[in-house]
C-alpha cells in the first residue's frame, strides 16, 4: 500500500520545534483543537493527548509548508479527522478572520473618499460572499456525502468542483488586492498597510486550505467512491 510522503516533520519531532520553526503550524494546531503548553513532547505525544490523528496532522503541516513539492498516491490520513480540521478551518475564516479584516479595512479607509470606500467594501464583501457560499456548500453537501460513503449509505453525489471554485476565490481576492494597492489613495499608511498585511496573510492561508482540499481531501473522496463501486 502506498504512503503519503510526510516530508520534513515526523511524529518523533518536537512539537515546540515545529512551532518555532514554522509559525503557521499554530493555525493547524488550533484547527485540530491543540493548545499551547506541551513542553518537550513529540508531535505524536501531543496529538495523542488531544485525540488527534498524527498522520493527518503531519500531512496537513507538511502540505501547508510546501504543497508544490507534495505528491499523493495513497494515504494513512483519517478522513474523519481531516473533515473535522476542514470544518474548523471554515469556522475560523467565516466567523473570525474575514470579519476581523473587514472591520480593520473599514476603520482604515480614507474618510474623505466616501464613494470609493463603499466600492472597496462592496468588492471585499463580494469576495467574502464567494468564500462563504463555497464553504457552506462543503459543510452542508460535501461532508454529509463523504460520511454517507464511509457508512455505505446511498446518497446523491453533489458537485465536486473544488479546483475551479478555489481558483475563482483566489482570483477575486488577488484582483481586489491589486486594484486596492494601485489605486486607493490611503491617508493613514500604517493602518492600511496593516490591513494589507492581513489580506496577504489570509490569501496565503486560504491557498493552503484549498491545497489541503485539492491534494488530500479530493483524492480520498475519489478513493471512497471507487471502493463503493468495487463492492457493487
């Protein structure tokens, strides 16, 4: 049976070393429900303390670290653990990260540019609406479908257009960012630059999230579907 290539980080590595070397791991930890205070424990020991599947944690961490050099053939990733992670990620973006950025954006805009400010916020809201539509569709349609596959229940297959939808979302944010940088007459550069930094960070985080779905989640769904077909 093939294996997912775990890359640099291994189960025996120190969790504190992982966080110190790759700060983005803090996002992965929080979405798996892992908190700080793990002392010198290994990644496997910390995952065991929080009932988190170690293979899944490592797969996500190493994929987010450099998804361009990750290949997938077969995997020991837990589909249940991966879905919990993805649902937690959706909550993070929709309930915390994107609303936080919008608030900072609204507060940092030049008060003398009323009409332009409305256009900026409208464009950002359009982007958020795209993200929300996609993530809620996954929550309401894709995840129940996968659970049905696991339980061998018959259910109508929903549309699985991950790559296309992810590309649309990323293009919308990239376009917003480019137009804003080129044409918005900022008055307080510190506030606007801080917002832009958050947008850049969010853009990278979303791209990593999408890579997890495209590279790990989608192939697992395809394998589950193939396994069901083979049983018929």
